[in-house]
């Protein structure tokens, strides 16, 4: 037995032991709940508190019993045994896998209550504002039953409202709001302005989405200090370049580069000698490459849409508009210029943090999702988290049909339309998962030509998501959606009120059709999991063509010989195995990209900790005054008439200003280095090694530069009873800040329509 096999066997054995132990505790809790059910509310709440000893839940059976009684009395919900088992695994710090419709919302609230009863402040991390507000209000009665407080933080709340919410025991909040509040708190100059109370526990809903799919998305705080504006002249020059002659696109469609002819043309039009000279390689060449990327690789209705004159990015993992999200300023401006839109202000990045770094700041992280097993490697490697699979409350009745494989995209598209028409004729509801906006609309048009009424859910109408998803399980419904429709919302058979549940069940339940395999099996399983909720019948079926992205990229030029039928279908185990192999390859590629990007991000994360510690010391002590008065004793002596409190405040504001400015400069520099590191790496040294060498060298100078600048300002700026007059010295902090998310990999999740052309792929 190899070491790898031994490891997985040991992990499986441990999981089985945990499972048996959990089931035994839940069995004891059932008996305790029957006895507790005879007592009043106060006694039940006290029983839960008595189960806690020394900050830990000592009597888990009594605790679960009290929770079950409280849920029944306050919400009218009696937790299933599998839900109670899930609560136990969350309380140990696992990521639990629970199928769609198994009641993760209640499980999360029960576990959060348990953590809070041990004295921990809990941040329940959601994927959007709607779910944060909905779940906080829905679960409020059971939380308050135990004398605990709960609130939600959502976009649009004022600082005072946020401060009050963060003071509660349990806080439901979208992950981006948690990150943005942290970044804003890192800009304050007085401790009383702090908004966010740090959480002891992050309980992450849709954990695979937050911890894996979007883990490397940077959250950005920008200010209105002028940054380096992208030049429209470069965009105009690049827009006139011609494919094949001036630039070439790689076979996989993911990279683009200038030809020698193109480089000479750009140099001539920009009036420079060489794009690759020392003075241009890290500036003009980067901007040219960004403009070329925007022109050749970013495609409207796949990577972004244009609404009311504004560019809106599409979240590839869900097919929704990515609220607040934008590409790095140069790329964003290039795409806006390409579309003839007003180029938005880039401003100056003041601070930034990735979701992965944000989550790693919590002392304890746990989570819930319907698809955790496939993300086991990432969860273990990057967070040291273990996965626990929770059994279904009722056996799965969904039938997962074998993939239907076709030679070409056109053959596959025609077969998809035929299959939908056939199923629709029976009245069975259908949910179709497409790869991008363009594909969803082309398919909808093709179905309407066949006289089939279609509800389309994509980034262009995602405000109607809850309504569309709620009715997707009703008789005769056909819903065409980009990935992923309504995560957090069940698709109930017979519509939102389940009025026709039995009739739909007789028809076979919800039929889920995937128009292609995704780059990870986990995304396929997310879509598949929309059917077969709580023992309902259902069907899942995926269509694949040998021209699909996952096959082209995962196959890496390999070909597989097979004779298709007249309709283009290929029925061959060898071909089916090849498609599965291609998907495994692309999964491995994504993991490698994640690992490499993590290496770049981790050094900056470690440096941020040092900056945070320095900032906290300046904020909470008189350290700034001590340092400045020692380095500029003559200036300190001149300020003896200024009240001591004002002197300390002035010194603090000066040192924080220059520390924050130095950190922002460092982030900007390292961003530029990363853009061109493959060009700057020295012989026999890998780009990551060169990046680390530069980052360490520059960071060593950062603190000293900040102190030197602070001393210089301390000697010259006006300081009186009102503090330091930094504004008068041209050292004003930004008068306005805004937040956004950077799409770090704009080509992740590219759709099949890139290969076939956007128009009419279903005709």
C-alpha cells in the first residue's frame, strides 16, 4: 500500500469513527429532548448554558437537546438527526457536506448559537446581502431564545449601524462586506472610529464558493488621490491591430501576444524606440498588453455585460453580475475604452486583501456546502480544514444519466434542444445550466422558435433570481440559467408553495441538464444537486462535445478516434474516459494556479501582519510621540505649550499618514512587479523567487522611509491644540474612498461559444 493510499484510508477511518461518535451523541440527545420538552423556556435555555464548561461544550447531548426544543418552539422546526450530527461536526471546526434541501440554514444557526454560548463572537459568512439579511431574521427567534443577540451587516448600512451590528454575538454578513470593513478600519486615525469587532469564528455558508472559487479575489479599498491614469492613446493604437498579422492568440484562447510586425507598429505609433527597453518594459509594455488582452480575449456577454452605459463583470463560478467587482484599473479602462464607454476613475489603491487571507485571520473557520468533497485538497492545503460528509435525511431518488458525448458543438447544441423539447412535452420541469450569458440567450431563442416558453436567468436579469428559482420546479417550467442558479434557495417541486408537488413527482421531478462539463466536477455537482431534494425524484444529464473548452484544454492537443453516429453522438467508453481525464487535468491546472498565486499572496499577507501590529501600537499608545520627540527633540521642545493630548494626537496622525502611504506605495510597486516578473526574472531564477527577493528588499525600506518622512513632517507642519494641520501641508487623507473587487483571472470559466463564435450556436 502506497503512502498516499495509507493516508486516505487513515482519513476515512477517522471520519467513520467521528460519524459513529456523533450518531451516539445524537441518539442520547433525542432522549434528553423528550425530558426537556416538559420544562419551560427558561429551564431549556439554562440547560444549554449548563452544558458549557470552561468555554467548551462539555455535555453535547444536553446541548443538542436544548437546541432541538428551542427550534421546535421558536421556529416550528424539529431538527433531523443528520442536522444535529452536522452541528457537532461544525463545532469541531470541519467543513460539512450536506446535499441541497437538507437544511443548512438551520444547521448554521444552531452551530453559531453553540459557539456563541461558549463566549465566542461568530461571523456567519454568506455569499450575498439577500441571504445575510434573510437568514439573520429567519433564525433570530432561536438565537434570542438563549439570551444571545444577532444582526446582519449588508451593503448600504452606515458606520454607526455597522458598529452596532458587529457588537452582537452572531453576525450574518456577506464575505465582501466583512473584508471591506476590515480594510476601512485599517485607515482610521482614532480607535473610537473602529467599526468591526473581530470575530472568533467564521462559519462559512457555501464554503467551496468563498474558500475556493473566489479565494484569490482581492478586495480593494481605493481613494481619490490621483493615481496613474491609463492612457487612451495606447488603447486607440491597439484597437487598430489585426489578428495574425499584428498579434496571435494561443490555441487554448487564453493568452495573446504581439508579433514582431505588431510590436514595430505599436512602437512607431507611440513614438518610442523599443517596447522592451528598460524604461518601457514595466510601464508602456504592461499597458499595451492590457489593451491587447481587452481587445482580443475579453468578450462581451461572456466575461462582461454593458448595462446603462456601465461595464459589469460576470462571476464565472455563478454566472451572475459580480457586484462591486472590476478588473485591475488598466484592464478595466481598456475594456471600457473598447466599448466606447466613459472610462471610470481608477484612483489610488489604499489597501487590498484576498478572501483567502481574510478567512485565515479567523482563529477558527468552519463551513457548509453541498459540494465539499471535491474541494478536499484545497481546503486541507490552504486552510488545514477537514471535510465531514453528512448523510441525507431521506435516500437520494435522483437518476444521474451517463453523459451524452458529441463530436462537435453544433451536434451537441441540436441534441440539447431536442432533449429539452422531448422532456417538456411530458410537463416535467427542466433547469438547464449553461456556461455563459451568450449561450443561455442563444439556447432560449432556439427553444422559443420551437414554441417552448422559457425563463432565462443570467447576469442581465439576476435581480429576478429569487422569483425565477422559486417557480423553476413547477409543471411545464423550462428555466435556462448560467451557473449557479439561486444558491441558497431551494427549487421545490410544484412551485414555491409546492401546490403541485405530487403531480411533478409523478412526472419524474426536476430534470437538470448541463450543456457542458465544467472545469471542475464540483461545479457540475452543484448544478446536479438542484434536483433530488429531500428524497424527491429527479434527473440529471450532461451533454459534452469534443470541441468543449474542458476537453480542448484538458486534452492538451490529444485526439481520440471515434466514429460518431449520424446525429454526431459518440457512444464509446474510451471517449467517455477521455472526457473524464480531461476534466481531471483541468482540475489539476486550477489547483496549481491556486497554489502558485497563494505563494505570491502569502508574503504580502505576512508583511500585512507586521503593518497591522505597527498600526495598532501607534493607535493605542503614545508610541508615535515617543519616537518623534526622540528623533526631533528640538521640535518637541517647541511644542511644550501645546496640550499633551493634542501633541500625542498630532504625532499619531503624522506617523499613521506616512505608514499608510508607504504601504499603499508598496502594494502598487509589488503589483507592477508581478505584472512583469516573467520579464524581470534573472537567469536561473524562477519568477516567484525574484518576486520574493524584491518584496523583502522593498519592505525592509518601507518602515524606515515612513519614519523618516514622519520626522520631516513633524519638524515642519503646524501643530497646535487642534492637532497636526496635515491638510494645509498637502498631506490630506482621501476625502472619499470606495470599494471594489478585482477579478484576478478574467478568463476563468470561459464558455464554449468562444470556440464556435457568439452568434446562433443553437440554430
